[in-house]
C-alpha cells in the first residue's frame, strides 16, 4: 500500500488512481517487453509508456500485457484488457461498476 496523509493506493482501488509515477513491471507475450521494469511516465487509452533504468521509454500496448505495479511493499496485478480506458474514463467506469 502506498499511503500518505491524504492519498492511499491499494490493490482494491488502484483502478481509480493515476498510474503515472508508479513502479511497474510488464508481463507480456512479447519477449522484448516481458519483464520490462521502470516507472510509468505516460498513459493513453491503449498504451502505457514505461521509462526503464537506462532512461529509454518503451510503449506497451495495454491489451497485450499484465502490469505489476509496486505500491510500497505490496504489488498490484492489473490485466491490461481491464484498463483499456483513458485515466478519466477508467474512473468513470469504476464508479459505474460500484453502483
């Protein structure tokens, strides 16, 4: 869990939070992207951009991967097909599902 005074990200609520700035690892069928690790620097509806330890940015299609986000000492596993939304749309979809 990543927790500050006014902000708490957990496995249960990660869909409603911003992914940019989180540490991520990619689990993909593509050998070039499998086990890619770094920090999320951008997100679109269909892709997540990861900056690796060398400073190079890799574009990962959401539909083709599972993402392991490090949240403090915990890990949240997210199937890319479940987050095929812009960040704004993802929050709206989460809110609709909760009703």
